[in-house]
């Protein structure tokens, strides 16, 4: 399922610095959840420059659909970082993204399991 005219409500713009020296503009976007015909909710999400637009993410409620769509975008960005890819802020290319920045932007700090002390 995919709405033809998503109403994007949150955006993050990045530059992907590829190993070959090329730069790819990455636009992470999550849209406004909308009700579906079967009583569930769906939410558009995309990661332009990385993947084709995803099917709209479904959930039992608007909050669940929104949360799952946001988690999808965060997970895909995390996959790039795990592979050692370099992401920087589109407005300030001196601001490099790492795991900590990803968790900060997507509000995931409190959701991780605590790491044991060294």
C-alpha cells in the first residue's frame, strides 16, 4: 500500500560521502499517518538517495504506524553506518553522523540496553 500524495511531516537532510569520492544527497522523510479501509493506519516513509520509496508502513494505530515508519528510516541509516559509510549533515558538512548522532536524532538513547561497565 502506498499513498500517491504523501504529506511529509518530518525531514532530515544528509550527504552520503561515498568511498569513490562521490556525494549523494539523502533525504529521510516520514509522512502523516492516515487511516486505511480496513481500520488500521499507514504512514509514508522514504530514504531518497538510498532506497526507492518504501511501501507505507502499517500499524494498529496512528502512533504505531508513525513509530514504525520512523524506526524503518533510522534502521536503514544505521545499516549504512554499520557498513562504515560516511554521512554528514547537509547544512554543516563538518557535522558527521555516527551511532550516537543517529540515536540522538531518532530519540533512541533511552531504548538501548545498558552496556556493561568496562
